[in-house]
């Protein structure tokens, strides 16, 4: 069963690590050197360090041509939209990011990439990861929107990007020059994608139903606390 990691398992994850090819201590070797993540890394850098005008322009570009970007960029787009108080769209792109990242994990041959979603989720503000619980009807609507979007949107990015998050990327290249493929056979991708969508959606709904009243109360209290903190911070900046 697919692990959604979109609900309880990720509610209070506060990690901040960014896994990027440029930051690896061990130089990439063999086929890993061929993986093209330039567009995504430029996007992430812009969202983190760019001007407001650059961020706004990039957000528009990604939303117009999402098929060109690996889902790592969508996490940062979601964060940007959240900061612009466009919470429903932020939630949609967060779901889109998770759906596609898990799909890429499932078509990768390195099982150690499974923790990538936790790392990418951990870079987001805690409130963004919790707002889906304020209005479950809205959350369900945005999830259905993300599933439908994924079904009709092509994957024109380098599917191997997720392999850079795995342990094998740090190992020496094969001595004989023959390395195992980084993804499963491409002729299996389409069927896997549709199976994944159905399993992901089903698991996500099951996770929602599994939340107890006590857990919802705790989550609601946390959301209220985080919103109050955000308001206090905003008022301090204005003074």
C-alpha cells in the first residue's frame, strides 16, 4: 500500500534539510552525473533567494508549464503561494507535489529514496502542512483536483531526479561501467501512474477517517496557535 505521508505521519515534522546534487559531499559518478535537475534547482534558488518580482514570475511560469518541472519545485511553489495567502492553491500544489514525488519514488529502483517526501515536507511551514484540517471538504476538493491534474499533465522532467536522494548516488560507480537502471522499465510507467493515483487517494481518505476526535482537537489547537504566532509576527514587522 502506498504511504501518503500527507497526514498524521507528517503533521509535526520540522526538518529543514535540502537534498540537492550540488550540496553532496561525495561527487556524483556514473549515470548520476547525467541527471538533469538544473531547471528545478534554479527554481528552488529563486523561491529562496529571488526578488518578489522574480518569485511571482516563476510561480506563473511553473503553473503554466508544470510538466517541465520535477515535483521538488512544487513544494516551493506551494510555500510561495501560502505566503501570498493563496491557501487553497498552496494546498493543491502541495498535494500535486506529494502525489508526483511518491510516483517517482515508486518508479525508482533505489528503495532508499523513500524518505525523500519527509525531507521535502520538512522544509515547509508547519501551518501549511496543517491547513488541510481546517476544512476537510476543501481538502478533499483540492485532492481530487490534484489527482485529476496529475492524470492529464505530462511528465517531461528527468524521472531520475529522485535517485539523487538515495544512498546509491553516493556509492562508487560500477567498476565495469555497467550500472543498474535508475528506474523501472518505461513501458510500465503509465500503468504504475494510474495505480498509484488510485492507491494514493484511497490511502489519503483512509488516513482522514482514521483521525480520532482527540487528534482533531489537538490539530485544531495547533493550527490556532500557529495562526496567532503568525499574526503576532506580522504585527511586529509592521511596527
